[in-house]
C-alpha cells in the first residue's frame, strides 16, 4: 500500500478547520468543521480524536459498519456536549468521512459532504452520498447538473456531526481488488477539482505525491476553502 496525504488552508480562509487521520494500514478519516470563533476546528478535532481513541487498538474484525456508526455517534454527542459547555462553540459541527481498510474489503461511515472515492480500472466512483441541499435538489430533479455546478448555496448541509442528537450516519462497504485506489477528501477539493481530473491525477506516473498534487490543483483553481485529501493505493 502507498498512502499519501495533504492539507492546506487554501487561498481565502484564515484558519484550517479541516482535520484528518491516517493510521496505516487501516484507518483513514477526513472531517471538515464549521462554526464561528474557530469552533469548526474544535468540532473536526473532536471527531478525529474520538475515531483514534476508539478504533486504533481494535481488532480489524471488530471494525464493522455498526462499530464505525457508533464511533461517529459518540463524536456527535461529544460535540453537542462541548457546545453546551461553551457558548463560543454554539452551532459548531463537522462532516466526517471515515474509511477502514480490512483484508480484502473496506467499510466506511459518512456524514456531510466530504467524500470517499474508489478508482478502479481507470474509472472513478463516488462511494458516499453528499448530505447537502444541492444534492437533495439534484435527486429531486429540481436543478440540473449544470445548475448544481454554480449553485450559490453549495455549503448548506442537510446533515452534520454535532448538529442533532438524532444523527443519521450512512455506512457501507466494498471489496478491495489489487491496484484499487481510494480518495478521502473534503469539499475544498471537490468544489475546485472535477471527478475526472481527480481520476487523471491518481493514474499519473509522477514523483509528486498524488495527495499533494490534488491539493495543489485545488489551490491553482482558486482554493476557496480548506483542502484535505488522503490517497490510499492498494
């Protein structure tokens, strides 16, 4: 396995509210925080710390979809508790894309609009579904794909960790084949770089790490948000 990862504040924001985790060979996670007074940074860090504390020393066989869901729900309650104890943290929340590599397959848990991609046989597939207003409108066919590209409220989420005590967490799994690649990233990448360009960069032969090249491309295209990316090559 080859693991590369990178994060950058981008060209507009004054703080980096993204947090991420790489514990080879199993655990990879990206959390994109939101909230004033740097509260987004606090929320995303709570998620990453919870994942690390709960999963790092577990047997891989125990890291089922249900276990991953439980860890995200625990982080959800921790963020709610922190926001109740400090008024500066009121309304803070975060996305999370949690990806766990087993032997021959992978499991994941997802809330928000960070993403997990599978690249296989020259194609790119989005494994997760965005919990965002723009995606809901797309699914309801109220806007077209072209209109979605320029939608003015892309950052409005329909689900986020820390925003509700009754959080719904998406989970899933897929098999892992030789030469598969996986990308776990925040929307700071996907709002600046198309899926097709992500695919092309991941299949390039280059000395530059694929994660760093993806982040660099997002910055070149405007870098309007924090950008975080993990690339897992099997």
